C-alpha cells in the first residue's frame, strides 16, 4: 500500500466534484490518504469562503476520516529548507509543508498543480488532472 499525501487542491477536487477527483476518492476510500494540518487549514478556509458554515465544513471534512498529520518542528524545518529550491516553481508554504510530509512519510503527493511535476526532491508527485 502506497500512502498518498493530499495537497489542498486534490482534496478540493474531491469535495467540489472537480476533474481529477477519482484518484483522490480512491485513496480516501482505501484508507491510503493523509493530509497535513497546513493543507487542512487551507481547505477549511476555502470552503468557508464559498459560503459554507463552519459546522458544515467540519461535518464534511470529519466525515472523510482522513489522517490529519500535525505540522511539528521537524516538518516545519523541512518545509522551510525547501523554500529556495521551490521558489522557481512558485510553491507556497502550504505546498512545501505537503511535500515535506510526503518525503517524511515516503508517500506520493496528489495535487492538481502541474508545477509540482518539476520538483526534484524525494517525494513522488502525481498530478490528478
């Protein structure tokens, strides 16, 4: 079983029924998916911005039964160290946290952002669309 780390864009594709949702749904249903707290927070913010009430966002996200992995000092350090090599790709702090988690867990990243395919680090990146 290959674990998958979900970027916010991948989780949103699933929740909003966007193209690329199938591989994300498969990973979630099989218990192979996890998400970092930085990306979790990003998804919460986007869903609230779309007009969903906080209680509804919580109900939807908790219903997925995803492993939500905290951003600890080691992950924060790894994400911070990725800033220079990912700058040309335009990756955000949340993106780097996701990559750092995938590298730590030896997992594959699922994202909708094609720029990630140029990442030369240890984490395997799969673009869902």
